[in-house]
C-alpha cells in the first residue's frame, strides 16, 4: 500500500480529499501548527516552513522518512516552491500534484 501525503491539513479540502482516497495510506501535514490530539501522531505531521532556506531538502527528507510516493499539494505557496524540484523528487519515485478540485484529484489517486 502506497503512502499519500496531503498538505494543507488545516483546510477543509484536505479532509475531503483524505476521505475520498481509499486505496492508499494517507498522512496529512501542514506547516502551520495544528492542535495535537491523542492518537493523531501517525496521521498528522508538521511540514517544514516554506520560508526555510532548505525547504526543498527538508520536505524531501520528510517524504523519504515517511516513504511517501505521492504528495497532494493544496497550498499554492508550497506548490510554487516544490514545482522546480519535481525532477529531484521523481528520482526518488515521489510524484506530486497541485490539487485544485478534490473529486477530480481523488479519481487520479485511487
């Protein structure tokens, strides 16, 4: 079972996308600090801050640690920063896409 990382966990669209993905393990993350709830540690991760000079490296390291094969990006800033590194991520078999429509994206992922 492959692992899908959904960014923008603070957004309702992220939760709708998570509910629509049934064939993969889903982890949600955000660079904004989210409230910690018991039992959520495996489902939510803190993403690196986009302002960090080593953002791409930190994001790639996190994806490798979590064994992510697909990243669904809901935040335009994250996509703007990660798009130039698409080839680097693909060398590690990590694909990503900017999600603008939950239903159409879920069909591509499942």
